[in-house]
């Protein structure tokens, strides 16, 4: 049978649908998210051969619809071979159905969102359900600088619906070499506000909460509570220890990142998992002053925070989506000069002062004082 004999014009298909024929959409769920032919049933291409019997008997008339008419032709041929003699493909697919003004139903995403996240919707590991999770996710970024800048941009681009930016600094010209979310015209502006503007330009649908504050013992739990993931973009050990302690108490995954010179590292500390080490398993004590200078003291290659911040954003997305193997129990180290990654195993220390079997939490104030005294 020729293609022309297998195909029906959209108007004729609509007439037959109204007379009782089944209109079956064989596109993937992500494609239907933007909308579909009114009254159509969903049976993705890969499930047609196994699923058609549950929808229709062989004598039922079937109308097969896809995006442009090619997949539906293949399905029509397949179903004819399975004994469905009254099976036709809708010529031109949904594109022509829509162009001719045939009835449509709204999908779960509006047309703009379906187009914006179309590459996510094609991934089985993400799809419509994953994109929905991202849109409801709440991620806190501590620091809107070198690490927070690329992480925030990629999380916003991915459709993370709620971002909280925590930073008390203002944009300086020296930041622009690496903190790509800021701009020359915004020098002197609070970093959180500058970052909010940058995110709005990229994806205006993301809700951004700005907290122009320095994270400290008195506010750490208030600032982090209610989030699904926290990204560590801090540049000092006191803040990192406070983040680690609060995330353990609040049971929020913490995505750690650090850079200096030409080297960086990433790991995930997840208090929800019994096997997860914490930041103090990696650094039981803060280095003495001068032993671990920050970027303003030691310098940093401009692109390096972009690499590490991007890895942090990747781990955050995996945590929200519940996919892949996150860096729990692993420290990923990057050397930009050698262009080499290496991975170190991190084990939970049974004697750790933060998460060990004899650990006693003495309060955030004590922790901050202990860090400051080293």
C-alpha cells in the first residue's frame, strides 16, 4: 500500500474521529507538553506494538498522529501488519492539524516553556516529570561570585524555579574577570541584585530571592531552611563549616566547590545518607591564617570558577531529578594547567567532630569562634 493510500487529510481525520475513530498521538510525552489534538489518546512510538491491544480491537478504525507525519506513517504500516486494517496516518501531523485550525487541547507546559526546555523533554531521565520537579525546586546559592555566577546561570537556564542568592558584597571591577553574571554597568551594585538582573535576562520565569547578608551563626538556619539543595560558593572556611553544620541539621544536600590558582574541587555532602561524609571529614580543622589564601590574595584563572561552578550546578540538577551518581563520598579534583581530573575517595570519619559517633553539636557560635581562632 502506498503512502497516499495510508494517509488522511486532517479535515477527513477529524470527521472520522467525530464518528468514532480513535485518534492516537505517538509523540513522546515531552512533545505533547505544549499541546495536542483534542480527544487524542497518547501511545508513544516505542510502546505502540505492545500497547495497542489495550486501546483497540483490530476492527476499530485508528488515526495515527505525530509531529509532521513521518512517524505516524511508520506506525500505520506496523499496525496494518498486526491486523489493524482500518488504520491511517494523519497527513502532515500535528503541525498541519494546527495550521488548519483543527481542535487542540492545552498541554501541561505552555508553548514557550515547551520550546525553552525541549531538549530536556527529549531526555528520558528528565522528561516532563523531571522538568516539573525542576520548576518546583528551591536551591540556595551562598555566594554570588566566581562559583555562584555560573551555577546560578545554568540552574536558571535549566528551569529551576526558585533560586535564593545570599551575598553581602558589591560588584567590583576585579570581579568581572570571572564572575560572568555581573556586568561593567553594574559595578557598585549589590551582587545579589546584579545577579538577579542577569538571571532575569536569561530566564524571566525563575523566581529569585535576594538576601544581601553575610551568612553567619545567627542567621544560617533561617537563610537555608526550606531549600532542596544548597550550593557552597563561599570563599572562607568559617562560612563553609557553618554551611556544613546547618545542612547536616536541616538534612539538606550541600554541593561543595572551591577554587584557587589553577585548581578546583567539587564534592557533595548529603546528610540524608548514612554513608555520606561531611565537610569536616575532609577538613577536620580549618587551616591556619595564611595557609589557604582566597582568590583576592592568591589569584585565580578567570575560567576556573566557571568549570567548578558548572560542575556544582550539574550535581544540583542530579540531586533534584534523582538521577545518576552524585559526588557523595568522592572529591573530584581538577587541574586546569594539566587539563586533568582525578577523583579521591572520601569516607565518613567515625571520629568526626561533626558527624561521628561521639559528635556533639555545641552551637553555631562556638563553631564560628573555633574556625576564627585557627
